[in-house]
């Protein structure tokens, strides 16, 4: 009887060792070094994701920059639908309309859509321009 138990134990031990060797072989074969992945950051707009900077997309086919935040103010430039502009300042006029200041001048809220980062603005701009075609 002892021989039978020892024989069974030896077979179990052989299978156990074989199982451990197979598991270790699988573990070591899956730990191969993978090729490194290169991530390229777009540095063309360093403020694109800044939390305190807003971006605007011009929604009108043609919008006129004003020199102050009033409808009667003089014209200082223009922009077109789909252009992306960084918001430099904000104001509310006497009629309670929001105005935004950009590098080119002031635009009313009715001419722009405001976004929290440049990438959202780019997505909307592309959508606006592609819907025209």
C-alpha cells in the first residue's frame, strides 16, 4: 500500500513541477520589452489647455471687430466664420450683451461661440467649415 501511495505522490509531484514550469515559462515569455511608443505634443499653442484661457470660434460668415464694446464703436478689423481666437477680455454693455476682446478688437457674443480649450474650438471650427461645403 505504501508503494501505491508513493507512486501516486510521485506522479502528482511530477505534474505539479511540470505545471509550475509551464506557468513560469508563460510569465517570462510575456515579459518581453515592447517597442517604445513616441508621443508627440503639439506646442504650437502653449495655452491650448490652460484652465484660465478661453477660446472663441467665429460663427458668423463675416464679423467686424470694434474698437470698444459697443455697437456704435468704430471698425478696426474683421474676421470670418470658423476662425479661432483667444479671448483676452470680457465686458457687458448697457444692453446687458456680452462682448469679448480679442487681439483684433471687440466682438459681441452673438458672433462667437466660447470654449474652455483650443482643441474643442478646433473641432467646432472644422465642423462649421465642413458644413459649408
